[in-house]
C-alpha cells in the first residue's frame, strides 16, 4: 500500500512538472499557481502524510527535487517573455511618441516675436465682442453695406443699448479701439493683436475659425512710410531676405487712405516668371503675377481715433491686419493646397511641422 502511495506520488510529481512546462502564463502568475502558499506544490506535499514511514524520506526527497525544479525554471525564465521565446535584449526600446505645438501656434509665436523685436506689445482682445468694437467704432455704423464683407456670426443674446449686438469677432480690428481705451487714450501705441476670428465661410482657402494679426501704431507724425517700412521688415523676417512688400489703393471704412498689401513671390522673386528645363520663361505656378495678396492696411481713419478718445489733429496712426493661416501657407516649400488640413486633427499632416 505504501509503495503504491509512493509510486502514485511519483506519477503526480511528473504530471505537475509536465503541466508546469506547458503552462504559457507569465512567470509571476506561474509562481503563484505552483509555489504559492495555496499553490499546487503545497497541495501535493500534503500527500506525504499518506506515505508509509519507511518511504517518507524518499517521498520528501522527491518533493524537494520537485521544488528545486520549479524554482530553477522560474528563475532562468524570468527575463524572457512569457511564451519562453528568445528575445534580443540589445534591441533599442521604442521611443515614446510625443506631440508638439500646432503649426499655427508656432506661426503665431514667430509673428509675435518679429513684431516684439521692433517694440510692438502683444495683446489679445475678446473673441466674442460687442458690435461696437467690431464695427461701429471702426466707422461702420449699423446697416452700413461695408459690413456685409465680414460674413459675421451673431450671438443670440439681448443687445446692449450702447454696445449693440454680440458677435464672434470677424477680424482682429476690434482690438484697435480697445487698445486706445486700455492705454487711457494716451499714445504712443504699438500693438500687435493676434486672435481667433470667425466668419461664415468654408472652402480650400477659408475656415470658419481662423486667426488674424493686427498691428496698430499711433503717435505724433506717423505716416505711410512708417507703415511701408514695417511691412518690408515683416516680409524679410518672415519670408527671408529679398522679399518685398507692395501696397495698392483699396477701400476700408476704418483707414484713409487704405491699401491692400502684397508680398513678392519667393519662387519667381516678384517677376511672375520662372525658367523651365529648356531655359524658356514660363508663368510662375505659385503666384502667376509675381505677388501674393495677404491683407489690408492703411492710415487710421480720424473717426476711429475719435472713437478711441484720441485727437486726430494731434496724432496719426497706421494699421494693418491679415490672416495667420494664409500668411503661413505662402511660406517657401509648404505647398498646402487646402488650409482646412490645419484643423482636421489629422496627426500625419500635423506631425510634418
Ligand atoms: N480687418 C480687415 C479684414 O479683416 C483687414 C484690415 C484692413 C485690417 C485694413 C486693418 C486695416 O488694420 O488697416 O479684412
């Protein structure tokens, strides 16, 4: 009977070993299952009480051997993966994926830096603002047809008697009179206002939410040459040496005179022509005319200075404003044919910047 119990124990030991070797779980789990307090080894060890006294010693030895077997296996396998596959520990680990600042935020930082170098102060004004700052104070009274150009979103809240309706700012020009008020109507003013703007338009060159930057300078004796110098400076800093600016007559209610601003094309250097592989001159594919239109500018209208509490007899100023997205996509080598990509959340696109 006792011999039988011993051979029975031997069979069970072999079974447990086999079971252990075939078990695919990770070592930590295996340790618990086989060598844990309530594990299979301890369970099997209880059998020793059924073994006759004369065989107890042998049984004890067999169980000890089993324990060593299990321990050794667990130790030698502890650094390899749970399926006991061979692993090359010299392979470099995987890099953590990390995000980065959005390309438009990068452009905003760069634009701020360029203007801060020549003494402009970066400010931000509300993106949900009163009609007063977005239109009325900018020489565009209610029902003025010029307002139509701004495709404005109105917010459904009761209007204020003095300030009018609430709008999602369609341009950063709302910051002009706000800045005059912030400085208590006391020039000099040198502001760069960069903020989100909203308009009811969406296509390859427009998104309903976009960014603009707005410059405003007011002081004694400010004239068009100061404006032109500032535009040339920006063109060179942002697009590289040799880039020129050009101003063309235009109309805005809040500037007089008003201009549209162009920058020379960096591909054809403002000529509108590039040589093909035979050396023949062809129309430049990027600009077609040598110039890119970017935005508006002008000398601040006396009515706008008055709305900001500044005497137009004593002070003059210039202003300019245009879109960050457009300014940025004109940069050399970018070739972005649809600005909606910027806000698509497509990380394969954004990771390139
Ligand atoms: N706010 C104008 C727009 O969104 C652009 C503009 C034109 C800004 C002339 C100015 C300016 O400061 O002087 O189209």
